[in-house]
């Protein structure tokens, strides 16, 4: 089976003194989209924007790895990831609605540098998620209460939603919680949102798929049985 190099292995093969100092078309996990995809390597030449200043490229040269999945480029310097900044926050659930992905990913990128900003974005994710779960109220607190009243969410799900709501709100309007340097608390918010999606979207979808795979006659019998209930 062909072995695909990751970034560290790729840099271990570099030989700056011989022509093109990078392995071409290697596959590894993209730092932007998280996809295991084919990457095309290149050299950063001339000057680059680093922080707020233009700086000349010095040896060892900086390298680019362009992802074939998302078309974004990762920058490596001295064999280490330079841009984007290393992301340690949990990746979003694959069942997180697409309209919410951008906010979640932006929160992941800034959660170490700005925990407050990340918490506020995750609160926004919850606010957008409530209508998807069946709430008609625009106020996030009222929306969660409505979902509880309808029986859509109970127990742990309600606590998870309210935790993200309260902590995210404190990030926007500082009160009893100080999230200035609290990346650990914000890290838990990512996990809570993935928990919400798992329980409210993923598991019901999986159960429905199993149920719909039952023989048509059995499904008809179940429907007839349920019609007889008072």
C-alpha cells in the first residue's frame, strides 16, 4: 500500500541544495479544511507579508502546500507550520448545518488569541441552531425554553445549550465570568456544540435511517397500530 507523507515526513525529505527542495504532490491533512487531500508544494520567493510587515525570505526557504480539496495554502517555515496558526480546538461535527460552519471555524481559528471572540461566535452558532431544531422565537433564551417546552430537548441538551448561551453572552457583556485568557472554558464550548449536534441531529438521523430500512409491510403495521392509540 502506498504510504502518504504527512507534513513532518515531507520536510524530512527536503534537500535545499538539489533543485526543487520539496516533494511534489504529497498527501496529508490540510490545516485549513481538515481534509486528508493531495497537496502541491512550492517555494515562497521574494518578500512575504509576515504580521504587519513585509520581510525578505531567508534560508531555509519557506514553503507552501496548496490543498486540492479547499484550494487554500499552508505556509511552513523551518519545517514547521507557520500559517494558519496551529488550531487545537475540536473540529466541527460533520452534521453541523453548513450555514453554521463558517462561524464555528472562525471561532476555532481565534480561540487561543481571543477566547472572548470565540465564545461570542459559538453563542451565535447556538442562536442559529435553535430555529433548525424547531424553535420559532428569535431570542436565544426564549428559543431554548421553547425547545424544552415542546420536548425537543431535555436534560443534558438544555444544559449544554444554556452553557454556551450564558458563557457566550458574558463574552460580549462581561459580568461574573472573565474569559480574557480562558481558552480552556472556550474549548469546552466547542465540545458542547458537537454534543448538541450529536444528540439533536446525528443520532435521530441514524435512528430514522435504520427505521426506514424496515420492510414496507412492517412499517405499515406499525403505522396502523399507532393510529389505534387514543
